[in-house]
């Protein structure tokens, strides 16, 4: 059962339409549940349709008919366009998009795991660009909207064993900052959420055993929970129109940045 941990009113996003990518697990799942709990109509997007449908049904049982699921690979531009088109047709224009879809692997440069490098670039960089491009024109036309990119503390500091992952998150930070500067005064908000170490399935499928053994975070550190990051997203997207939250870094108390 999803427990409420949010400090705002339970319907603070009433009438808003939100898309969450990477919604089948981890941070994306937690963000989807949090937005629905706060009154938004949420479109859950990810590649794992069976899991998406399960989360949608759980949200329905708890919050009512406020969630839709759609199988989507953010790397594929047409699938992202179809996602936004379906959202517009079924729920209305997109007010909020939270780009949670991402992958990360422990890998050292010397071991040259090119397939994992390419996957991180595809999902973490190209995927975010595809999602921004799919909603930005409509938001600018309506002079309203909020783009939230879930980056990482690794977008602020490079960690050994996560060099390529950090490079993709530095890209997200630069993209987010540049977008914010280019559309200032448009009515569209842009936020970067920068999680530290979170208890998710980060590194699943990792093939660089040497890097993982040497650099993976110790289990002695109490990791953040996905709901901690969802709290930050809810905080950012519920500010009044004149106020924007540009970035939020959330770190475990035992592993500060």
C-alpha cells in the first residue's frame, strides 16, 4: 500500500495533466503515485507494459480514475510523439512532464563497455530531448507548462566508475539550464531534480563486474527512497505561477554531496 508522505494539500494539482516517463519502477513510479495523490491526471509511460498496467490499476484503486498507461520507449521519437498525442486526445494538453526514464551502469573507461555507454547516451540524453521536443511547442503556445528533468548529483560531480553516466547527467544539466534561459518569460517552468543515491534498480544488467565491485555504494549507507525524490517533484510543480524552482538536490544524510 502506498503511504502518504506529502506535506501539501491532497488535491493541489487538481485539473492538471502530467506525463511521467520511466514510470514502471523506482523514482518514476513514486512520482506517478505522488502526482495522482495530489490530484493530477497522470499518464504513466515506460517500456514494461505489464508493470505499468499494474501500477495504473493500483492508482485507480486508491485515487480513482486518474491514471492512464502507455507503453513507450523514449529513445524512439515517434513513440514519444504518439504518447503526447494520445494524452492530448484523452486527457487534454500536457501541463507537466517529468522525465524520469534513465539508465545507469558502473563501468570504467579502460574496460570500454561501449554497448552500455551507448545505452546511457540514448536513454539519458536522446530520450530527454525527445520528450522535451514533444511537449515544448504546445506549452509555449499556451504560455503555460512545467518540464521536470530528473538528473543526478552525478550531473554536478563526477564519480569514478560512473564517468559516462555522469557525462550524460552533465548533459541533462546543461540542456535544462539552456532551455530555462532560452524560454525565460514564456510562462513555462523548467526544473532539474538531482537525486543522490536512491534505492532503485540502478545498474541492473551491468556487465562490468570489476567496476561494480570497486565502486558500487556500500550497503552500509542508508539510501534515499524513491518517495523522497517524488516529494521534491511535488514541491517543484505546486509552486504559484510567479515562483519557479530551478533545481533541487536531494542527498542521503549519511552521504552528502
